[in-house]
């Protein structure tokens, strides 16, 4: 289900959410040129390109654990990821805090130190808590050339199901969203496996204030979507 006016998507699987989000962004997104900041020479990724962007979006995925986690695409379109890559992404960038010399950060360096406490808060309260919330940044993040896109991972137990709520300040819809959501689902399944009270897998609820399609993916989007994206 898509509510175009309110930029709201309710989908069954990650694949469904990805396809619906592409369609919504093509239909309702605004044209955004990636330029240098007026205050510094920092402009983020892909300076000079155009992208189609939604100013805000809410995505609710009812059964995010449905396999395959990776999107299903026609033979003419290479999938942006697969379940093996998603598993590697979870292990390398969400569950571990190892950073290479060429990386300013990984999500895992913020997440890993908070995992035990999040699980403890859920177990001690038997799911009756609003405090199992992991922040994916620190006070120095704003000074990075490209600060973390994922900023928040919140766990809520509702009707004996573990829901995950995430916020992305900026989100590459075509190539990053499927791998991000697949990896986050594996993270949720790990948290679920550590709970000491009866609980089932629940929803992923994702928010973004900058979900976008980069210009370099316009041709791929035109193969996936019945609505043709504008070219510049």
C-alpha cells in the first residue's frame, strides 16, 4: 500500500518495499543537484550529479525476514545485492567495530558497544521498555566529510513481537537500501535470539528525510519502474 501524498509505504517484504519506494520516489521526488556547501567545500557524495529525492518517507515492512532478503529483479537488471553479500554486510559493518585505514567510521563502531546494554534492557524489562535505542553517531560525526547516514536503531516489543525502528538522514534507494535493510533484519534476528522471554520477529519501520535515486541509476530505474524518471 502506498499513500502518495504522505510519502507512506506499507509493504510485506523488503523486496516489495524497495520496488514501492522506487515508484514513489520517481512520482513524488524533487530534483536535487548535489553541490558544495555554501559554508565549506564539503558536499557529500557525487558532487555535481543530480538525484531524485523524497523530502521524507515512512516505510513499514510487515515480514522483513522473508527470504530471500535481497531484491528479485528481471534478468535484464542485475540485483543490487544478494543474500550472501547481505550476510557479509551484517557481519562486517553492523556487528563488528573494526575500521580500516581508508574508512572514517563503520556503523559497527557505534553499534557494537551498545548491543549488550540494549539486550539487557529488553531482557530485564521483558520487552516493556522504550530504552533499547542505539545511536549511530557521536558528537564528532558532524565534522566528518561524509557523516553516517544511518543514525538510529530502536527496538520495541509490541504484542510479543520485536520491532526495529531505524532513521536514515540520507539514503541511496537503489543500491544501499536493500543491503541496509537486509543487514538490519539479520541484526534484529540476532537480538531476538538473545532474548530470554517469549518473543517473535516483528516489523522494520524505516524513516528517512533524504531517500534518493542517484543520476547514475536512472537507466536501471527505468527498467524496473513503469514510470520513467526524468533525465537532465
